[in-house]
């Protein structure tokens, strides 16, 4: 299946990825081929098969008591942020 | 003792405990090797010389006082996707070029508390997405057996470092073969444990239902020792499994007489290089001579494992990598116009081509109207593959086959076509989809390049898999061969 330029642009927008003009045809070609490649799954009969979401059969999501276990690491985390001021994370203005 | 680099991890740990040499001497000698060969191999992203020597001095004090754990004073390297407190953790990406982790991964913390001394962080495919270490923002790693060839990936730096004896052992991770495939291509031993055996806490996530931490070593006994120290339940990883960790090292040495080995018919297909196959079949004869019985088994859905993987892994990747938003950590573009512009350009600039390809593939297969056709379909076929493995293990103890279709290939040979690159993992992906432990061990050479043999076991059978690998290494010497110039 050949994906169109518009489809690539729409996928990139959903994924929040800026693509250059040169990148778009490259991904158009390779994503089309990947989608064709995984299309091999269509031939497999799976009507009664339960989808596998966890690699260990019988395992389920483990829960823990609803109590606070973390302490405040704000000061440790701030140095990795691209832009901070007064202990806050700065982003471009969202609300006019 | 000036032959540190040709010693096993166990010999080095024993030598330290017997005070035959100090950790400072040992660590200094390996740091010197790393620095001497870095330009040729590019196996490391960061070398932590001063922290390593400080940790070595502390190890020596601990050894002098008679304290110390199983690994006190021995050098180790970590794949650069394990978070290391106070040390840059890049995951091979521009996105995390300046990321200094505020905490340690559980694997890092456990190995440190066992006494291991970190020498540095190894190069890798960006976010562990690749099979050749060519997608790293920090440049490709070169194969110590031939610098024109790839070391495999994604744990290419860890594999090249161990193969070149720049470090006795290294940590690694395996999502679709990223421990076993580079182990095979570099002529070393690589173990991917059962999903949930080793904590994923502090491992930068790629595909959370497949990712598993493990080890790269020169031999199975060292892998047993290292796994013993890093495995175990961790409340910080919701998929960690609370199963007791056996003493894998003490469990080695059981005879293979009566072991039932299943030969995976689907692994000896037309894609397998004839010379590679010859080496693997020679190895099977060794197992027979040790008393194991070979039976052929078929896993009919296994040939679909690559297409399943290239739906499931990109889907999970697109979800996991959504956290890189240029706000709290990671790369941010210059002068964003607005919030959306900041997200799009920060991610467009911070991620490399293969990572973007996988994020977009994952976004597509999860998007409205395609979720059932691709993602749910792949999860159903994944169930069938898992059922094939379960059925096989009703009649055999372990499964054997090649690790890769061919030996190492040239840098640049497969970068133009992602599907060709993806097919390099055709024999390794099945164990990830089913969460099974699997090891690759060297089993011969084709045109002076190492070939890997893969042993896969049922869930939590690491002791059995390691024992089979160890028995093979007791009967052969392929694992003792080091590349010319690094012996």
C-alpha cells in the first residue's frame, strides 16, 4: 500500500514531528514498504485468538497500596530542563 | 599479573579478594585499554575515569577490611540507556545529549552495591532502535574483528568493548535481539533473561512489553555470575516478577546427558547462510557428543515474528517516546513560535531518522481506523507464536538454532533498506515476543568472522540455558578467541 504525502504529513502531525521537505518522500517510501511488509499478518487466521498484551501468560498488572512512597525531587529534576525560572518549567505562551 | 584483559570476571574477582592486585591497578589497566582503542572502535559514549578510580579506591579499602561483595573492585561498563546518577545518559540520541540522570537504574544500583566499578557508558543504536549501531548520534561502532564491519546492535558498544577486551563484562538490553545479535557478530556471549527477571526501572524505555536487561560477557559462567547479581524483584518496575533468583553460577556443571534439544526447523530456512549453518550444525554435534538428544520441532507461526515485531515495537515506541516534549528534559529547539512548534521542532531535531521512522510507524498502526487491523492483529499473532513456543517446550528442554542469518556485514550495507536491516533479527525476535530467556554463544568462524549459536529456554529457565552454554564452552574454545590486535 502506498501512503500519500498527505498521509505522511498527517502521521507526522499526530506524532508531533517536524519533517523537512527532503524527509517526507523518504518516509513515504519506507513507511509504505513497512506497512506492506507487516501486511503478511493478514493471511494468518486469528478469529478466535485472544490478543497478547503481556509476554508472561497469566500475569496481570501488579498493584500497590495507595500510599505516598516518593519524596520531593523537584530540585534534582530542574537542572535537566531546557528552560526554568523561579522553580517553574518555562514553555511558550499558551493562553493569550 | 599483567594479563587482566584475558582473564574472566571470576578470575578477576577472585584475584582481588586474594589481594593479588588492587582494584586501582585493574581499573587503571582497563581504562588505559579503553582510551587506547576508543578512536578505532568508538565503543564508548562516555568514559568515567575519575569516578572509576575513586570507586576503585573505595573497593580496595573495602577489600582490605575483609568486606566486599561478589563483584567488589571489578570493572564493568553500562549500555548508555541505563540511567546513572550524576553521569550523562544519552541513549545514543541527540535528544538526551545533555541529560544527567538524577537517579540510578536498579541494575546500576544493584551492581554497584555488589561492588562493580563502572568505567563508562557504551555506544548504542539511538534509543536501542537498530541492528548495526549505525543509528547512534555519536557515530557508528566498529567491529573489532574487522573495522569495516558493524558490531551488530543495538548494544553494539557493549559488545565491541567486551570482544576487544576493553572491559571484562558489560550490561546490555534486548528488545528484538539487541544483546544476542551483537554477541554473535562480535564472537562473545550474550544473555537475554526472561521478561521480568531483571528490573527495567531506570532503563530508558523503547518497547515496554519486549525490553529486557541482560549481559554481554566472554563466557557463560561470567554471565551466570553477573545475572545473579543484577536479577530479582523490584517494586519500582510494575512488570518485575517476584520469583526467587537461583545461584546461577553454582548451578553450572550439570551433565547434559538426556537433555532434549529441539532444533527449530524454521531457523534452518533459506535465509540462513550456508557457511553459518555448517558451523551451527557442527555445534549440534558437540551437544550430541555430550549426551543431549536432538529432535526437530516446528513453530509454524514463528516466520511471522518479524512482521508482528514491526507493529508491536513501533507502537510501544511511539507511546513511550511521547515523553520527549522539550519541556522537562531533553533537547529543545531555538525560539519556538508556540507550544506545538516547540514539540514538533524539538522532536524533529532531537530524534534521528530511524527513531522518527519507528515513531511514525507506531503512530500509524495505533491511529483511528488502523488499530484493529494492525496492532490488535499483531497482538493476536503474538499469542499464536507464544503458544507455539509453549507447545514446543512440552516436548523439549531447550531450543537451538543460529542467532543470525549471516556473520557481521559492512557498515553502510543495509542502511538504505529498513526491511533488510529488520530481517537481521529474524531468529532473535521470537524470544522477545514470548518473553523467553535466550543466550548466544560463539560456535565457529566464517571467513574469520564469528558465528553465534542461540539457546532458548522456557520462562525462568536461565539456569538451564546457562548450563547448556557453559557445557558447550567447556567442550569448545571458540569463546576464548579474541580479535587480532586485542588479544
